[in-house]
C-alpha cells in the first residue's frame, strides 16, 4: 500500500482557494473575538480586585462570585469550543 501524495494548493481551482481563504478569515475572526473576551474577562477581574483593595472593600469574595457567575458561562463556552475544535483538527 502506498501513501497518497498531498495535493498542492496551487493546483486547486479558484473556487477552492477562495473557499479556503474565507474559512481561514472566519476562523481568524472567531479566534480574535474569543481572545478579546478572555483578556477582557481577566482585566475586569484584575480591576475589581485592585479597586476593591484600594477602597478597602471587605466583600470582594461576593463581588467576584457575582462577576464570575455572570461572565463565566460565555467564557466556558468559548474555551470549550476552541479546545474541542483543536482536538477535532488532530
């Protein structure tokens, strides 16, 4: 049994190249949105911790629990989606 040689993209029809280019662009956009959300989440948590410490708020735990309750659902969905898509590509 012989292995198949990989196809060269330069030999592909224009429609295939265009479709691959659009798919890559969509994936790049999704990745940048997900990365922005994760970084924004971490920055928001950091700001709340610093501001709470600066103002001497003793109920930081309740504040962080509320924040994570609101924002962790979408964060978990985003992280789960990308780890799933990474494992499917292997």
